[in-house]
């Protein structure tokens, strides 16, 4: 339990130090405008991978690959695809991912996970605002 808490605190501190806990950073990553979040997560994944490999080689830890999540809808990885799509949609609407919620609360970022639920008739505007690229406005010229 202490090891889990310590690794969680280290993860949250890393997110705060990298500045990827802010909702604007998360939504801009999902719109492919700012690559700071993915760079931080790839660096963390690489260092974690090296640590796990080292622990495995030294005989302290042996990891087993997980099997695919099958729902029986359209292929062997349909559960993984559907789950990833739902998580991405939730991240876009909330401006947070599961790993950033606690660091956001710790540094005082106002969370907005219930905002889309207050106005369900405006969901299309939220999706368009957060996910779709903005089109330039056409200015009509007088003739």
C-alpha cells in the first residue's frame, strides 16, 4: 500500500511539474494542437519501461501480458477500441484524464466533469468546440 501511494504521489508530482494537468493542455492535445502532454507521457512510459525491464532482469518482478478485451462485436480487440473511444470522449468533455484528476484537485484547478451533464442539449456544441478544428470565417465583401 505504501509503495502504491508513493508511486501515485510521484506520478502526480511529475504531472504537476510538467504542467500537463491543466484542462487546456489536455483538450489541445486531443485537438492535435499542443504535443506537450504526449511528450511527457512518452518520457514517463520510456523510463517506466526501463525500470520494469531492469527489475525483470534482476528477478524482482515478472510481468505477464494481459489478454485482449473481447466483446464479440467486431473483432478480437473490440472492447479495447470501444473503451479507448469512450475514455477519449470523456477526456475531451471533462478536460481531464484518469491520471490528472487528483493532481488537478491538489493544485486547485476547477474540475468540470459535470458541466456537460447540466446541459445535455448542448453536447454537440461541446464536442464541436473541443474536438473539431475551427473553420475560418468567411467575410462577405460588399459589391
